[in-house]
C-alpha cells in the first residue's frame, strides 16, 4: 500500500464517515468515522490483492474504497441504536 493510497483511503473514509455522522445522530461521533476509514483501507487492501499494484491511485481503487466505506456505514446505520 502506497502513501497516496493510504491518504486517499483516509480522505474517503473521513468524508463518508462525517457525512454519515451528519445523518446518524443516534450513534457516537467516532463510530461511523472509524468504521468508514477502516472499510476504505480494507477496500485498498482488497484492490491490491485483486491486482491493482501501481504507484498511483487508480479510479478502480477509489471506487472500491467508496463502496466498502458506504457498505460499512450502511451497516452501522442499520444496526445503530435508534434511541434518540
């Protein structure tokens, strides 16, 4: 994993996590943020295992990061505490 891939995963995860936090008010601040960042990094790892091994960040890698982070945030939204 290159530094640019890691920075991109952190940025994608932070944007999706903070966006989810804006929507999900019933869960603590750090939960969607941490889950989204972790899932975006996992998307990068899966992309590398699938054969994306370039020095630069590719569009497919970013799509994987967004897809993994969105799926993880959706799971948090579905299983989060609904007590307001």
